[in-house]
């Protein structure tokens, strides 16, 4: 179950060039396999058969910098190049210029893969690193397969085989050895889960890693088939070193030099487009495959961008950039043309699905612009995220909703004038490994919410037990009121205009009969958070959007905007 995942990279054909080719007119379906298999297994067979070197291991290449992880001591060493490395490599080769990351919906089918290939080739001036997610819904299907394996057990593997067939594990018609062995390994893993009747977090990460590993192999093989040199990489094999927090690991600093050595070295010796798995890493102690949390491919892309000092990081989604609110809540949501890293980080943290919460940190540290674009509509300008932007007329940038939040009110008169009280409160959450989201304090009370992305990933029984334990421990030092089914509405923008923002926001909420149960302003100075009931949240978002983005309040002249300290000259938002 915890066996090491050893998957070889895609070796390129020697005479292929990074350019359009007459081979491009060939249908991707010419690489077809059994119709019982998932769409993402549809291209490697013929490509692998026609190029015997397509799936050879790269471990013997003397030029490679080797990443060695000592599991026994937990020490990470990035070794220098082997002495036998060819010192005459072309040091004048043009450098990689940008990262292009494509999400699951962008590579969800053969047709979409062809379109993404065309999109990449439409930028001949770029020398990109490509980061791919698993093909659309593959991660969910892999998790369903694992859960079904646990529930079925070995006595009823027919149900498992049905899911395995859907995932493409029946590989009788696959001639590509790499993908065929990979799919066979997935089948064996599911059978092992069925025998153990257990799906641990560690095994879950190993299981879902097959999605990214397969999508990158297929795409790299297709690029090679149409005459574009490409080389596939598994992130956990090229230096993505993480903590051992399975399903939500953090990337360690040792990752950056390791990535730079490997990717830059390979590019100098053979300028094939790198195709890298998103979302994945390797635990520094366990040496096991880890994942970076939902949307972790964004973090993979920005990490590579910082490691290689890229000019730009492009994140290709299925929407026209970052929007003013969730279009599923309010259809008239508009693209946001410019954001700062701080605004983007707050948006991601408080629930905007377009970006991973941690993805802005590497880009900010490397001062590398991030451009969010729509792969279905590549001509749309998208959103450009940079270190700073003109905020002179900005009021609100976006409205974000985070649902299903648990809120705690903690009241104690002993808190008044007493040092160490807050430390006692937060030590309880630390002991249970529960993240706190939004906090507001007064002289005798603390109100806070629990981060649902960290807390609700646990099993339901464990959630209830931990909540009971939290309340029990807190009641030793205070009166505790537990409030569930709450939502956080975050107003992201120019909080220097907080008086105007709050005035109009509370006017809207009063008009709609909504009471705010908690309010907090973030230390980043770009966020104001309001806590309301889940049942009222979507109505609030629609009303707030109408007021702030469909009136003169979206941008204003500061001096013209106030009249005797009020905003009476603006629409009332009703």
C-alpha cells in the first residue's frame, strides 16, 4: 500500500521540434484504446508503440542532479551533478520563460487536449513549463474507487472492477508500457485497499496521484506525436519536497533549488517542453507521495515559477479570470482586470475557487506576475495579479462566500485585565489540530470561526467528537456558545475606504432583514469579513454585488465621494 511509486518520464523523439507539424492534423483519437477505459487513457498506445524510446527511464543520465531524501534521518540533500557530466552542454540555450498551468476541465477530453496543445503552440515566442491537473473529475472518481474498495472488500471485487474499468485499468489494448504498467499498479492498489478494508490519508494521496500522472503522460505523448518535443515529469521525482501532512501538505524551501537544478539542467541539454504533474509532492520524512490540497496545481505552478525565475505564471481556468463573485450565485459577476497578491491571497483563502489559498506566496516572494486566463476563451484579457496596483479609485474588488462555517462565542469576565487568556484558548485548538479562521475580540469575549477546509475533511463522527471536546475544554475557562451553519461573506478591496464600505454594506443588509453576527477586518488591510446565517448568505451576496458593482460605487473619486462624512451622493443600494 505504501510502496514507493516509481514511474518513468516520457523520453522525446530525437528529431522532434518545438513547432507545428503536418502531424498535427492527425486525430488524437488515433491513439485510441478500449472504449471501456476512461477518456484520459486514449492517446499513449500508438505513440508509445511508434517510439521505442518514449518510455525509458531517465535515471541513468549522468547529467541529472540527484535529489536524495534520507528517510531515516529526515535529511534532504540536493547533490551536485555527477563528475561525469558533460561540461560542454550549451550554456547559451534560451531560458524557459513562463509557466502555463491547465486545470482538469481544460484537459478533460481528447478534444480539449488538442485545443490546449493548439493554445500552447499559439505562443511561439514562449518557452513554457506546462503544469497539468488530473483530467476532469478523475480525482473524485479515484476517491470513489477507493471508498468502494473499502466497502466491498475482497469477497465482492466485481463492484471494484466496474469502477476500475471506468478508470481505464483494463489495459489489454494499451501497447504503451509505461501507462499500461501504471494502470496495472492502480488496479493492484485498489485490490490492496479492498483486502485491508482501510483507506488511510497516506494511501488516499497515493491513490489520487494516478490522475495527474496519467494526464501528463497522455499529453506529453500527444505533443511528441504531433512533432513537438516534450518530456513528462512527476513532481515527486524532481524535487517537490513537502511536509508529511497527507491530503494537505506544505512545500518546503528545499524544493526551490532542487527544482531549478533538475528542470534547468534538462532544458539546457535537451530543450523539450517540460510537462509536470500538478498537486503532488513527496513527504520529507516518509518519502511517500503527498498532495497539496484541492487546487494544489496552482501552487505547483507558482512554485516552479519562483524556482526558475520565470517572467510570468499563467493559470488557465474555465472562467474569464478572477470574478467579482461566484457566478453560480450571481450570474452577472464580472471579471476583475487587476489584483494585488494580497487581494488574491485573501480571495483564495476565503473561498474563491479560482486559486489555491497558498499559491500567491511563491509568486509574491519572487515578484512574478500571475495571469489568470480562460482556456475556453483565450482572447479574454483575464486577470493580472501583481505586487501593487492603482488603488486611488478602487472601493471593492470582489465578494467571496465561504459556507458551512462553525462559529464559537467564548465569554469570560476573567478575561478582563488578565494576561494569557487568549493563549489558553488557542492552545486548545492547537492541541486538537483545528485551524481558526476569523477572530474578533472584546474586553470579555472572543468570537471565532473554524476553518472548514481543515476541519470538515475529517469523518463526521470525528468532527462531532472534536467539537464536543473543544466545547468541553473551553467551558473550563469560559461560557461557550456553539453556532453552526454560518457563512463568511468577505469583502475584498480597498479597506482604507472601510467607513464607506461598511455604511453601504449595512444599509444593504438592513434592507434585506439580515443581522450580522460577527465582523472582522483582516490584518492585510484588504478584507472585511461578515458572519451571517447560511440560509441568508447567497441573498446577501447578490444584494451586495448589485450595490457595489452595478452602481457608481465600483470606482469613485475620493473627494467627490463624500459629503459631510457620508456617501449620500451614491445610490442607496436598494
